[in-house]
């Protein structure tokens, strides 16, 4: 996946593996202001891990957005 290459050397994305802030069910589309719904299903144990990538799909313009989960409390 391309994002790995893009994020290499970026200190912001150095993290310890551990519990992550759970993703919200929807986000606002940066492009059109529509609603993007979470595509990624939660892990079976319900524990999101730092560095997990979740995908959203905009219901208006159908753009896809990938987010990297951040550690809890940040
Ligand atoms: Zn959109």
C-alpha cells in the first residue's frame, strides 16, 4: 500500500503498538462536505491497535479515505 512509503521518515507516525483511539462511525468528507461511513469492521475482540488503518467511503462523492489510528489520549 502506498501510504506506507509516504509516511516513512515522518516522526509523527512513530508509535508503540498498543491500544488506539477507536475510530468514529463517520467523518466529514474533506472534498465535498458529505458524510463518510466507516468501511472497516471492528476487530473481533473490539480492541483497536495503534497503527491500524481504517477506511471510510464518502456516500456523496464515493471518495475513499484511510486513517491511521493514534494512541489513546492523543
Ligand atoms: Zn465526498
